[in-house]
């Protein structure tokens, strides 16, 4: 039986679909738990705060910590996946990466006396390219033991996870029991891994199956919920809340935050010097108030931390 939508919800689905199409989005493939996905493109978000970073100056001591090869080229190349608003997404010009992660990347470069170049990449391809194509990756990476085996990570924020549902939770989903639901996630995220664990637990307990729809883009995950393909989307709370705001009320958060975790700048595992330089730059931005200015502008002040750490124990 087909799901029936209210006029308001139908309009929201249509508006989101049009905005994604205008930005060159394609639908990602729906896959079973643990599998990959396909799809490409990027999505524009309408809200774009302006953060003035002109006062962020080069710090000679921190600049001296930057590895010689990076200092010589004069640029800091950052990899980011551009559909995770408000952390990183394509701006109103249709091509420039914006968001609080991009402002942080720019500020790190300025402290080091470097110009930052933010380059768009599929999320799952950033870590393998750090140290070759990218000098670093700032793209909402949760610090996990598996990632710490591959790269160095310097913490800069912390946030919890939450679910998003269609307005009014029409399918009456219980955030504490997701057995029997369909969950939309972004491929390669910590939430995708956690959703797979939930699916395995439900199966082991003999409960109703959890289906997972995995998308290359978070915008596609939120569209799946609005359109009725998925019962839930699962992401960092700030991402779910921003998606809800952009949906015009078609989405809302379900339940509170869980699994509060730290996000880290991804850096080459074999370059501890670069990790120390980034840590020093981030700590300076935290201490001098620049980080608060950036996060406040994007509605993310509640995610701030006091100390930037290299490879915190997990």
C-alpha cells in the first residue's frame, strides 16, 4: 500500500527534489546493511553565514612547525565532502565549499601563513588520499580506533548523534527500539556503522529486520525520510537539526543525543610534525576566540571543546 502524504509534506519533498536536481544531484543506490552505495553530485543549502576571518594572522612560531614541503608550496589542501551542512556544503554560488569546517580549515591555514584550498571529494575517499592528494581532511570525521590506525587525528569539536523523522513522526518510531525500521545514513560515517550494529542486534534477538539505505550524500538521506523511503535518518545532531531547518518543517529530531564523540582533523599517519602544527593552530583558534566566532555563526557553539588533542585514546 502506498504511503499518503499531506499537501505540506508533498510540497516539501518536491522543493527538496528540485533543489537537489538544480545542484546536479542524482539519487544514490539503496543497499542492504553493510554494503556500499553509488551516486554523485552535490547539494546547495540556502543559509550561508558570513564569518570575517581577516583578523586571523600568521603565528610565526606555529608557521615554523609546518613541514618544509607544505610551507614551500604555500598552500594547505583540504579534502571535504560537500553535502554535510552546516559543516560543509556547496554555497550559493553553486561551486564553493562553505560551512564551519571550511572556515576552520581557512583559519588554520592563516595561522600557519598558508592559503587554504578546499577540494570536494567523496567522503570515503578522503582518508586514503590524505598525504598525497590532500594535506588534511576536515569533513566531520568522528575519531574512532579504526581511523586512528590509518591516520593522525586532531580534535576540534564534539557532538552527539540523533535520529531525524518526518514531521510528527507519522510511523511512530521509537528512538530506543529501531528494530523493524528503515534507516537512511551517509556511507562511511560512524552512524552507518552503528546502524549496522543495530541491524545485527535485532537479527540476533529474533526481532523485525532493520533495513539500511546508504547514500553518498546526507542530503539524499534526508530526502529519503521526507519522501517516505526511510523511517529515520541518522547523523550528528547538528546535521539533523540543520536538515530539519532547511526542510521547512518536513523533518524533525527524534529523541535526544547519544554517543557524544569528538571530531578530528585527519592528517597523514607518517607525519607527526604536521599533527603538532595543526594542534597548535587549533588551540590558538580556541584560545583567542576565533573558534567561538566561527561556531556561533553556524549555530554550532554547543559543540566546542577546550583542548585540541592529537589521537585521543578511544
